[in-house]
C-alpha cells in the first residue's frame, strides 16, 4: 500500500497546491513558467487520483498499481467487492476525465467551424491591416480564431478606436495567442470546469490560467512592439467597453475582466520578471510533480 498512500498524498498535495496557486501573485512575474506549473499540477492530480483508487483496488496483491492490475486480469479471485468497486471507480474517473476533454474539444471545433463559416460571409480584408479580417461592427473587438490556419479578427470599431501603433500591438498580441496555441493550454481546464461546475477552486484555477495566458501573449507582443502601445490599447479597450469574444476564440480582453486590465498594464509598464535560476527551478519542480505519479504507479507495494 506504500505506492497507493503516496499517490493519495500526491493527489491531496496537488489539490492544495492548486488552491494556493490561485491566490499567488508571483506567478504574474513569469506567466509561461506558471502555466507549465499549472499543467503539471493538473496532470498530477488526475493521475494520482486515478492511481489511488486503482491502487486500493489491487491492494490484495501487494504488488503495486501496474503489476496489481495485470494480476487482477489473470486472477481476480482475491478481490473483494470493495476492491472491485475501487477499481471500477478508478476506471470511471479516468473515463470521465478523458470524456469531458473529448467533449470540450468537439464543442470548440464545432464552434470554430461555425464561426469561420460566419466570417466567410460577413468579414473582409483591409489594406490597412493585411492578413487580418475586419468585421463591420461599431463595438471594439479583437480576437484570434486558433487552429492550423489561425485567423485574427478585428471590428471596424477597433480600427476607429486605436491608432496605427496601438493596433499593431493588439495584432501582435493576438498572433501570439495563435502561435503559442493557448487554446490547447486552456482546453483541459475548461473541460475540468465543465466536469466540476460547483468547484470554486476549479473556477479560480480557470480564471488564473486565463489571466496568465493573456500575460504570456502580452510578453510576446512586447518583443515586437513597445509595451506602452499595448498598455494604451488595453486601457482604450477597457474604457470603450469591448465586445466579448466568440466561443472558441481568444480575445484581447475577457468579457468579465476589470481589475486584471490594470494588472496587465502595470506589469507591461513596470516589468519585474523572476530571475532565470528561479524559473529553471520551477520548471524542474513542475517536471517532478508531473512525473511522480507515473513513478508511483510502477512502485511495488
């Protein structure tokens, strides 16, 4: 039971770590690294939770999770109804996590397909913003439709609201979303939110990851454009009241953002990144957290 107990400890520790990380502010100083840490915690929680149930289910074999499952397939006689129920619960949890992820992926794909079809009807190119689609709408909006062939979309209201330099910064931000495939980063967290809609920790986790993704796109845009341009554009969007981004897309401003805009502007104008050695230590820790459950799966009892 040693491996199973350790898996239970990892599952509890991952949940506690996620709870604490939702309240952390140092993550804003290194959003990309923090996103990796979030992914590691999520993966560790899922694997460890499943492994805890499976490990308890095969405990009579006293041979660890992997070996115990193999033996249970060959000779299930030592398993009591309680152990069989634990095995069933572990398999059910695994299928649920995988299932909600697949449902989320299918939903996003359908939404993007519909939106691309709509854009083909109502959007048009503009020589002032080459490579970008323009929608004739007075409300300011800017977002990217991710995918293999990503598209950046702005509204006519955005062209009226922003100057050429601010617009270039916004486009750089949206292209950063597309290049770094931030939509794929969000999918596991949105699917978990769908699975556990009443969980405040999961809701705060999704909010935290969404903000970190925006900050990561800000940082990449800042490589190509002065930070002041993007900061000014963000403030203009916030004051003008931008339209929410369609489902399956990533916008310059989330529909419910208020204070985060000021946080993003502040870090753009006064950046304070964590030292490289600290970021390296965080990445090493994230790797350990993500791989530890797999090691414990193979650990003999």
